[in-house]
């Protein structure tokens, strides 16, 4: 009987063959802690089964999150997923602009709190 690690690595290999590319991070995590990968898979499955968002909306949310976290591989994968879900170039551009605006506003807000901590209230 295969170990959990071997089972997960086999699943990853099958996914890689379908995608036509390596799944580097999950493969690395499976080598280190297969239980973590198993738990992430279970969480992802639960979200897919119980998600009230349609694929179009879910792709938009995922793209915005990828852009906000600034992880290049996540951005690339979620851009592709957004296109595959049917988002138009204009919608993707709007998501990019909105995410930039919201993350910029958050940085500004955090900066103002820091200034108030140094200089006192600005009233």
C-alpha cells in the first residue's frame, strides 16, 4: 500500500500531465508535509462544493487576490483561469485597476496611522 506522500505525489504527477507543466510548490510541500497538502486539497474541495459564486465571479475574486498578494505565478495562473472562465480583456483590466486602487488605499491608510502615531492626530 502506498504511503500518503506517494499517493499525493502520484496525484500531482497526474495533474501535471493534464496541465502540461510542473506543480512545483505543491510537489515541494508534499515532500515536506503530505498532511498539509492533503488538508489543502480537502479545503479546496469543500470550497468548490459549497461555493455560491459562479465560475465567472470566482475567477474575478481569485484574480484580485492574486494581484493583491503580488505572487507572479498566482497572477499568471489566475489570469489564465479568468480568461478560461470567460472574463473579457476589459473586465480583467478593470479588476487590475480596482485591485491596484484598493491595495494603494490600504497602504495609504496604514501610512496615515503611522504618521499619526509619530506626529499626533491631524485634526
